[in-house]
C-alpha cells in the first residue's frame, strides 16, 4: 500500500518524489503527476508473464489479434497500373456574341408650325361712305344707336291679334328727331297730321297693344329719339321698340 504522502516531484524508484526522497536527475516523465491530489500507481494486472507462461497457441508472439498483434493476411492482388486517362478535350469556344441591334430610326422631323392666323380686321372707324355724297367726302357716324322693329306691308298687328306680319330691323341714331325718323321711314306724302308712327306693346300669345302715336304735326316730333326713351338701352336691356308707320294719302 502506498503511503499517502504529499507528492512533490518524481523519483527514481517509485516514479514519484515523496517527502524525504531525493529528486532524480533529468526531466520528469511526460505522465508526471501534478500537485495533490495526484495519481498513485496501481497493482499489475493478473495477466500471465511473457514468454514463460505463454500457452502454445500455434502462432508467433504478437500475431494474436486479442493481445494487440496482427493476423497475417495474404497479399491483395492489385490490378496492374493503368496509364492515366487522356485529358478531356478542351471545351469548344463560346459562340460569338450576337451583333448589336441596329440603332432606332431617327424620329420624324416635327411638323412645320401652322401658319399664323390672318390679322384680325381693323375695328371699323366711325366713318363710312354714304350714297349721295360727293366723291372724297366721308360720313361720320353718330356714337349711339337705337334698334327699331318696323312693321311692313301696312299691317296693323294691334287691330288683328294672332295674325303674322313682316317687319324690318333698323338702326337709327339716338340724336335723330322723331320727325326726321318718320320722314326716313317713308311717311312723306300728304299733310303732317296724316304721317306718323305708333308704338306697339307686346302682350304675349300673339296679342299686341296700341301705344302712343306721334305725328309730324305734334310738338313732340321735334324731340330726339333719346328724349322720348328710344335710346341705345332698348337694344337688349330694355324691351325692344315696335313701330307701325302711318302714311298720308
């Protein structure tokens, strides 16, 4: 039994340096134990000693597989060495790249710009050539006009309601007198008390009412159209003017 003492190294007898032993020269064995707790030697295994106690097994020492030997084996018949296979043929060269696509056609030229619009006609001036003037003279138009609806063909709609009639649209200067308007509308024959104009009032559903009558002989015939309310506002913002002309025999 090994004395349980502190192991401090290795010795020549026990392999360990116990207290009181001298250290051996040379390096310690590779299995030298470390500090306590350390490894202690074990008793030898109960195997027979070799070769005196070896039984006759029929094969040389070291050939028994169980005891760490080897079993002889007949040589393995290897095939004869073959020459190395030839190297594979080189891969075929890659196909050439496809040709680049053709460039796109150039865009069509832009269409020519449209021709400039014709210049707007100049605004009419307040002058016009009037029949009856001598050559070289220009008639100056008045600044304001009124619109007149003059009944034609001698019809009198306020006496015959529901009947159709013809009329003319006339522009007359607002500074024209009523007497001059009556004369321009054709009431020129006979005495002045037979020539005049009568204003009609539209009642709806084809019915008309009789309004004021102005004769050439009346004092109001010397007034201008704008003085009696026949101005440029009767061209849209106010009711239109409807006239029946009375002519002398």
